[in-house]
């Protein structure tokens, strides 16, 4: 189950199956995708994603995985949702408190910021029983962590704590209250947040990215000329 509530300039999305450590079924993936795309449609600039109970997300529901007739389709389903998170207009912040495992790590990787509490732990345990993260994890993990750390993390299946996740770049920072980070982000200008995310996420050639960056900067200056003149701090 996935639910969400809207606050001023902030959508709080909750993975809400605490009895299953928020493991995700196909319907949950659809609901998560709808919550993120719905935030964009509602002009909400920041989405905060977290889990109910003592875990962030255990990843795919393994009872579902074991019964799949077309596992490739399930992998593509998760990839699509992760891509939606990564490319959505709102800034998406993952607040990781407790365990993030498998697909839970992959969803966090798709988010723009990963804020861990001191109690957060991360692992890709699928290698222990013949699986691996197939919701874009093999693509994003070496982009976020150094390649050597990414390989160690993915091949070993071992759990790492918040401090090691911070050292290797898997998380952006460690905070007692990750939602407060999302709330502070939401206080910034929405159009600037959207442009910065789009430019940072741009995968085109350097020259094309720089042209788009200059164009976006010009648009923001023209839109906020009065505010810029008043507030130079």
C-alpha cells in the first residue's frame, strides 16, 4: 500500500506495509508512480518518500517474485517507476530510516537526495539466493558510489550502516529528521528547484547540456529580476 498527503509545497509519500517491511507488489509500484506524477501535475515542488514502521523498504515482495510468469516484465515495471522518480519535475527526497534492501535501495538511488537516519542500513542481498537488483540498480549504483565500492556492495550482499553509506556516497547526509531536509528544500523557489534538477539529470553531450543550462539561467533571471535586485544575499 502506498499513500500520500500534501502539505504546503511538499508531498509526503509513505510506503505503508510495515508488516512486510514495505515490500512492493505491482500495484504498489503503480501507486508510487501515480503519487510522484501526481505531485508534478499538482505543481508540488518536493516529494518526500519514506517507509512506515521500522524499515524503509525491503524491495520487491519475494512472494510475488517467486510466482512470476514473466519476471522480465516485473523488472521493467520497477525500472519504469524508478525512471519516473528520477525524471519527474519535483525534487524527490528519500528519507531512509531502518532497512533499505534490494529494490528499496534502487528506489532510493532514483531519488535526488538520500537522507539517512543514524539507524539506516542498506544491502543488496539478492546475490545470496541467485538474484540481483534489476530496477536500474546496476546502472545507478556505480554512478552514485565509486565503482569499486559499488561492486563490493552489490557482489557481497552485505549490509552497510549509515556512516559507510555516507562515506561511499550512497547517501547525501545523515540526519535525525530527514523530513526536515525536504521541508527546507520546499521553501526554495519551485522553478529554480525544477531547473537545477533537470540540468543535473541531463545525460546529453556536454555542449548540449551547457546550452540548455544557459537558456534555463536566462529564463530564471528574467522571471525573478525583481527578487534578485532586492535580495542579493
